[in-house]
């Protein structure tokens, strides 16, 4: 197991290095002059030269990349180009914390519902229950996130007044009730997408396991359907679902752009969009690396859980 973990860690580091090269290269290819965009069209050549020198943009690309990667690894992520020039590290970490809160709340809603619905549909295969679960899960996946978000806002925020339609400044959020007020609607919106995928994956995995010989053997031994499901079937059936959930974590951290825009939620996704609009390279590079790291680390955890639950994987 130790050698398996070591191989996966080496692969993770290699992935991050290659991805960092791609991210840096793409940011260098963005059209337009960064200094002129930040300082304005009327900026003098002297001001532009001073800006480029201050942020190291006048150095060769290879030197810029080495300095950026070294700073990122050591926690020195540079200075933002935005007003006030805040430190990128503090700015990104604050937004990352907000995204983690929303992502965690979304998973608390989506995973239990998805797994339960998938098990019910599998046990009731080819019945009306299975049909209803399948239709609903496919329908919610097809709904655009902004449509779901707007509908929920109109019904539960503007209509019933149960929740806030937009997110207030996080400094004003003090109690658990305040957090629930702003998290429930965006978390439900994000959950719809996850519920559809995870439900379908769980259903397929459970159906496949229920048809195997060891299930019939367990029945002949006198085990109850509940014991068979919990002790044997789910252990194997949920292996593919783990990968889907792991990938979903990466999407939740950096991919909730639409949902964050609809609910005015200040997370990592909205920061990424703002940095692209402003051509704020230090922030754009840092956010991109965090999103990539989240995807890679989530997949590493999924691989380790796979190996823990299925010894054949780590021995192969």
C-alpha cells in the first residue's frame, strides 16, 4: 500500500508541474498589454515601464515562470493588480474558504439523497419507482443552473421570504441561521446536478452487484436483504460513485461560476471570472492552480479509497 501511495503522489506532483506550465503559458498568451489595461490608455511610457518592472513583467518568460512557481510553492503568490494591490494569497484563501463552505454544504445535501435514491431505484429495478427516479435524475441534470437558481429565488426568497435572494457581506454573517439563510438555495441549485449523476451511477453499480453470485450465496446463508446491501453490495457498488464524487469536489470548488453569479456569492469561481475580465494575472494564475490542485487531490483521495476498498487495484 505504501508503494502504491508513493506512485500516486509522484503522479500528482508531475501533474501539477505540467499543469502549471500550461496555466502560465495560457496567461502569457492573453491578448492586450497588461500594464496599459491596468493603468489606462493615457498612461505614459514611463509609468508602464515602472509597472512592468514592479511586477516582474519585463523579465524573460522563463524567469517569470520560475519566480512564480517558486513563490507559489512557498506561499508568496504575489500582489494583485487590482486597486490597493492586496496580497494574492490572502485574497484567494478567503474566497477558497467561502467555496469550501458552499461545497461542503452541497455535498451534505447531494450525497445522501443520491445514494439513497440510487439504491431504491436499483432494488426496484424495472418498476414504476425505478422509472420515476430515473426520469427525475435525468431531468435535474438537464436543467441549466441559472434557471434552477432563478426559480428557487423567485419561489423561496422573493415569494415566501424564507431565504435571502443574494449573499450579504460575509462580515455580517454571525450565526448558524445566517449561514443557512445564504447557503441553502445555492447548495440546492448545485445539488441538482450532482444528484442526477450520482444517483445514476449508484443505481448502475448496485444493479450490477445484486446479480453476482456472492449475493445469492449470502441469501442462502440466511442474511437479510439489509445485511447483504450494507455489508457486501455497497462496498463494491459505490466504487465508481467515489470517482464521480471526487471529480464533483473539484467542480464545486472552482466551477460554481454561474451559481455564484446568480446568488452574488463571493467564492473562488467568481474571483476567477473577475481576474479574467481584469487580466489580473497573479490572481488568475493562483486561482487556476488551486482549482487544478483540488481536482488532482480529490482524484488522489478517490484512488486511495479505491485501493482501500478493493485490494486488487493496489496489487496490480
